[in-house]
């Protein structure tokens, strides 16, 4: 089966932040979480708040749900309160769909913090025993296999599009079934409503061990412990992709270096490492100008992929 090469959404450096001295004390931080609740950003925001307040690096961290794509939070400039915004693939997609260059024109990228690898799973009764069988079905009829995932135009939708591109299938014809969360998508495969779906290792591993789900491929560069499945790259699809989470700030936010020191300090604590372990998050530290350059490229690739999916 002939496969085409497709670029993943950016290289993912899997390194933690280097240790730094305690950052300057802040009176208050505001942390905006765009999009619907239930995503990885909620856990990152809660963990960030707990560690910053617990270490006394700020008197209070206020978490608020930001309606829409986060543009409102990024439009704020300066003031007595420092605003930070959770960034992730869904934010990039929302900005691309709105044709809003907010990441270039209005954002101060701080750091990419962590991410989750995706696992393509099938119901044991589905007939899909290997990724090759799924790939053959997708090439035969791109709209044939119905694949479950989280929100429309979210990370799983993007990953399915990249997988189709890598196989040489038309991404505009895909049958992607969006659920309110990735966990709901996994539940739909478990109860037989759908044959295929994407989930994180944390969400699918217990069901894989119990034989309730069959893993077909993982989106990481290397195989994942506890999930007996090849990587997409091993299967002929040149994609390495994670549902990543980072922090950005509105243009005009003062003290970028101090905010970077705060991010480094948080991710260098034992508490952060424990949080990542508990949630099966992979540290994906990238900061400052490197993160800024990566983010611009990621936004461009997301926009192009949404065009190819016929969604933009």
C-alpha cells in the first residue's frame, strides 16, 4: 500500500524546564481557559493554580471559563492584573476558522507545557484487528469508517485528517463523529455505537488490558507502555502528534521574562511532575522565542489542514 508523507503539527521536544530560582511574588494572576469544559486545559489550569498559590508565588490565581476562542482574553492589555490564556490545538483551530491572526498579532507566547498522546482504538467486534485494515478501508472509501473523537475541529478531528493525508485518502470525505469530550467518544466505542475512536492512553489503557478495546495505532514517536500497538510512523503514516497545552498572554502584558520564570518554576516542582504522572501527561517544554516560532508554524499548518478538510 503506497503511503504519502504528511508533516505532523510541529516537532515535539520532550524535555522539562530547567530549574530556576523562585520567581517574583505576584499579587494576582488570571488564567483563562477557552472552549468547553472537560479538556486537558482544565487540569493544567487547576494544577498551575494550586502550585503557584501553594508556593506563595502569587496571592491568588483566578481561573475563568472563556467563551469562544479566547480572543477576548487576548485582547486585554496590561492593567493591574496579569492575564494568562491556556493555548491548545483547539484554540489554534478556532483562530484559523475565524481567520484571526491573534497568535501573531495579539499574543505573547510563553511556554508549551505538556501534552497527551492519542490512541486509535476499535471495538473487538468491529472487524478491525490492525491499522492496515483500517487504512485499507479508508482508501477504499474515506467516508466508510466512522471515527469518534472529541469536539468538532479538535485534536482528534485534526489527527484523523492528517492520517488520511498520510495514507493518500481524501480528507474532505471523512466521517468524523464529534462528541462533547474524548471520554464520551471512547464510551461510544465501548458500548458499540461506533466501531472506531480516538482516546488518550489514560482513557483507553484499562479497557485495552481488559480486552474491551483493541488499539490499532498510537500518535507518539515511540510505542506507549501498556498499549500494544504500533506508532502511526511504523504503520506508514509520517505523523507524530499530541494534544498539547501551553500558556500565552495578551500583547502588552508586562514582565514576559518574569512570567517565563514562573512557568519554569512551576514545571520544575515535584508537584508538577506528580501531576503529569497522575494524569499521564507527557512533559513537552518549549519556551520563549522557540515556542513563539513553533506556534506560528503550528497555526499555519492548522489552517492549511482545515482547508484540506473542507472546513475553512
